[in-house]
């Protein structure tokens, strides 16, 4: 973006496309792990051909049971006290049945399969003129209020097409240049699954400026009364110095296991270096990684062995957005590609990886591999994960990860993942089935036929009913003024 998901010289993140659907041929290793997280959970992973079965027993409030096998994921979540009296079990034969229950906080999603009807889409404009918005979110169970993060540090409440108040103001802590394409600022938000009763939510943001060697990235919890949150309620899960003003990543998602997943970029980019700080393949670094925390703020049990305690996955460049499918728990990771086209290495590629619920401990290859191809001759890809979908960075700019549609308003779209590109204002979609992307296609002419009239696509959002939203920044802002942003909802024509 320019928030800057850094691009070719002169481009930053947000910046005829050829799509390539790739299947990860390596099945997940058979494993079973159970942890004593704050929510209580158990997970099982099948051997890629046979489904696995697991029974979870534990303390009051046990939250998750996940079963994956045969390239598919079947999951169950139990909220309540039944685990104190007995057990909750689930099994999968790798056949593709719908999950029994859902990711915590997504109980309002529609998990029935799509009805096969033809889908014609449009973008419905909800609000405009926002100062550099970076995300749109909705607490579990709510149907009226949407919450919009602004790069400068505020979370605003959107209701009935208008901003009705400020939920949290971190602008005195956040140091972000909203007039340029700079990736610092308030970057992401996730609500606690029990927000309605406890008022808790999580954010990622940065303070300082790497140009002055004081950029720091935070993952923090705040507590609200449901109407507003006090900055002094902050509880920091992790903070660490960041070497550059870009590649901050900072996607957030609640997993099927009830833990918080956070994506982190590799530390920054400056031509012509790739992973110039060598973080993505360094297990001791929290950069170039997916981090995983309990909702109490501790490194989640079962994270990657031999790595920093917070690390769940490694080998990522700039995963600006990650999301979980509320009906399967599969984790979608959109990783921004390299900027430079070097004739001695693989072409720069934007990619999407899909990690079955609970699989984890993956190496997504950066900078050894990009888009499923070795960047330099002779690299060993044995333990590296190939993306399920990808497209060339050129003529693209930076991939903007979206969501799997799980709403009720567009039955034919259910189960479809939608994503975009910052530099082209282009949209694509696919469904993830049996470990591969199917029906992968460009949908720009349908959903956004006027292209850049919307501005550059910066992010997506999803409400408590599974409907999807799009955030775009206009590029015609006045000199010295913040980038102006608009929010749209994806509707059927």
C-alpha cells in the first residue's frame, strides 16, 4: 500500500492479469495437540487422506475443536460449560461436509453452501470523505454499528451512513503521515468474541518513525463500555522496534481455536534488497511471521517449536491482510510481492496462501521462494508451502486480501473468497476446495466496471452477518491533506 504496501521503485503497498491456481501437494503432518489456553481447546489434523477424530475435554468454557483432513477442514466450537461435565467431539472423513459450528464470534454467519445461482455484483457506497481509513469491522452479534479504523489513530463509529462518534482515539500515540503513502499508523482491529459482555478488543498500531530510529509496533488489548474506550485501558501483548516504515503487515483474525492471529511483515524494503534484515527465515524474529496469542495476551500453547514464543508461521514478506473463514477456520494469508524484476530470479508475484484450521508451523518461503517458484536457482522447496493462487506483480501493484463471503443476501456467492489489487483497483475471486483454489477468475468488470473511479482498494471488512465491505482511497487529494477514503458494501445487482 502506500499506506505503502511497498511496490516497485516509486510504489508502495497499497500498492490481461494472469492467474495461476496452485495446489500444495504436501499434506499436513498427522498431529494432535491440546492446550491449556484461556479458552481451552483441542485440535487434530488428519493425514491428508484419512479424516481425523478428536475429543476435547477440559475446564468450563472450552471453546474449540478443530478437525482437518483430506485437504478439507471440518470444525466444531462449543461455547459454554458442557466440557466440565463431559466432552465435545467431531470427526471428518475428508469429504467436505459443512462444519458443525463456527469460529468464535461468527455465529451470525450463514454456513450453508452456495445455491449455485448466477452472481452479479455491485459496490454500494455507504460513506465517503474519511481520513485514510484502514479497515471496517463489526462486533459479534451487532447489526447496526460498523467500526472504522483511521490511519491517524482513531476508531470511528459508522451508523446509518454517517459517522456518529469516536470509539477510541490513539492519535496522540500514533505517528502516521496520512498525506503520503506511508504504512505506519493504526492498522487493524479485532473484537473479542465476547465483546458484548466484556467490551474487549484488540488493535495493532505503530508509534514513532523509522527515519529517526524509534518506530515501534504494538499489539494491544483495550477495554470499553461498549460505547467508547479509554486509551488508559491499554494492555500491551507485545511491542518491538521496527526497522523501516513499511512492511508492517498487521492483519488480525480470531481463529477456530479461539486465539488471536496477527500478521507481521519482514521488517521493510529498500531497493534492491529482498528481506534486507533477514527476518522472514529467522525463527527468532517476530517479523515475517504469523503470530498467535491467547485472548489473555500470552503466546498461545502449541506455537512453532524452536521459534520466538509468539510465532505460529514464518516465511512471509508483507501479509497486509489475513482473515479466517468463519465456517471452516481456514486462515487466508494475502502476501504482497517483491517490487524488483530481476532477470536472475523469479518474477515478482502477489500470492494467497490458505492454511487449514490448526495446521500451522508453516514456512511460506519468502525470500527463498515467491509465488511457488524459487527466487534463485537451486533452492530447496521441500518444506515450503506453495500458494493456492497468485498473479504477477506487474502489471499489478500490491495484493489486498479480502474475506470469504458467508452472508445471506447473495446465496450464490457463499464460500467464495474475494480479494483485490491496490494498483489496479481490480478484483478476483475463488473458492477453496480440497486444498486448491477453484473457479479462480477476475471479477473487475462485474463489481468495479469503472475501475479507479472508486480509488485504490486498501482493505476489506466483514460484518457479523458475513457480508463484505470494501475500502478505497482516492488519489486526487489536496496537497498536504490526508488521503480521503470511501466505504462500500458488496451487494448483488
